[in-house]
């Protein structure tokens, strides 16, 4: 919330459009209806712990031990699919397979990491979620592949070194962080031994055609029915942002190589949750900006350059705090939706049969709301 407040103060006269720094969604906008400018009442926060009440969500996110708590590495682990890769933890964000993202690189250790993956030709690194409570890394992460890198240090005064475009090309299970103390010293990036995860293949012996022609499983049919119901409810309630009716024709959660069909649907769902979060963030920033601009207008002073919070009078700062508090519960709930544990559970699921019931639960919860 404080970050959003400062962003608003530094951009009082800027456009209300918002883009989360370091990330670019790869999902088509045509399947989403954008929201009009309107105030939505705060929503009570639902704790992720409540998921344990559902039979389908007995699973919990698997976290690695706290960094530095493990004993010496005897180097005995190995085998097929095991490799060592750099790790770039990106907070409480869960990234999904078959998506694309842009990162702005400014920290010295990650500037070094990009130099290294370019020099050795791998162009790969692990991105994994960080537990906000304990600082532990999620056991399951994704592989970012560097598609393009632009040197922008001259344009940014060296505040940002690189702007990098990536594709998420797979999932990994992290076995061990090999240099955990680097996380604390920040002198270099951490590396991990990991095992590449893959879905059971359906390609062999004409299985692809058979899978396409096979009747959907009971869970697949439930997912399609539940998703169609959500689309209808969103339209009926004029919910925004929402899925368009075109989403009905795009529904496909059948088995496919690396479960791409399901990940595509999950990606659309993820994009919807992101839009909602960005909408509320924009509204809060607009309210903050409006209050600050009103203060300057009433005092007859022009808004020039940056505005520091400490330079504002006590009554204005109190109003800004009330604006923040009014959005707190809604932002906390929405922040859990696209970036929290539900999507991490989908990521760590062992395969189609384990992933689909989790996705169904998320859709049914949306319908209930």
C-alpha cells in the first residue's frame, strides 16, 4: 500500500493507466472485457488457510528448508533431468508455463547473472515463489528462457541495465540451493540443483489423435460447465473486468502435450485476476492523486515535479491513510488471487489428473462469489 501511495504521489498528473513493472502478460485481451471507472465495495479477505476445508485441497505448497539451514552438500544427487541453474526469486508471484514476461534488471547480482547466461549460452534460469512469512523458496518453480535483451543503461542513467523478454518453457523441482549464503550477502545470485518436470506424453503410437477424439473425463466436463456458468454470471451481473462470450468457444481442458491446453485456460484465469488487481490499484492511486491535487488547488500552489509525503500537511496525510485503509482488505484478497498459493498449487501438481480438480475448485469459488 505504501508503494502504491508513493507511486501516486510521483505521478499526480500522469495517465491513470497502470502496468506492473517487470511483467508483461501474454494472454489475448479480446477474451476480457475491461472495467469501467466505478467504485466496488470492499470485499472481506478470505484466508488461504480456508482452502484446507475443501476435500480437493488437502495439498499444501511445498517449500524448501530455510536457506542456510541444511547441512553440507555431499554432491551425491544427480541422474536424468538434473541440472544446475541460476535462481531469480521474484517475491510472492507465481509464474505459469507457456507465458511470456518482461523484467527490468538493475541489481548488480542479476546483471551478472544475465551476463553469465549469455556467455555460457544457456539463456535459462529458475524463477520461484518466495513465502512472504518465512522467506523460504517454493520447491516447484519455472524455467525462464531469455528471448531478447536490450541494454538501456544509457537511457536510464544506469538505474536499469537491461530490459529482458522471456518465455516460460517448463517446470522444475528444486532439490537444493548450492550457495545459500549468497542470498544473504547479495554479492552474487544463488544457484540450485533442480530436476526438470514433465507431463506424461500422449504423442506415442497415435495417442494424440485418440486423445482428441476421446470423450472428456468427468472432471473435464465439470470444468467446462463451471467455466461456462461463470461466463454467464459475469455477463448477467455486468461484472468488469470479465470474460467475453468468445471464451466459451475457446474452452479446452483436455489432455495435451505438457498439459498446454489446461495451462492456456489457467493463463486466461490468471490474466482476469491480474486485471482485477490492477483496476483496484488504479482506483486507489486516482483517489490519492485527486486528494493531493485538491490540496494544491485549494492552497493556490502549482504541482511541480515530485511530491514527497512528508511535505504534505497532517490533514492531507491522514486522508491518504484513510484512502489506503479503505482499499486494504480488497487489495489483500485480490493480491492473493493471481500471485498467491492457489496458482502455486496448480504449478506443483504432478499432472493433469491432480491439476484439474484444483482448477475446478477455483472456478466454483468464483461462481459462489
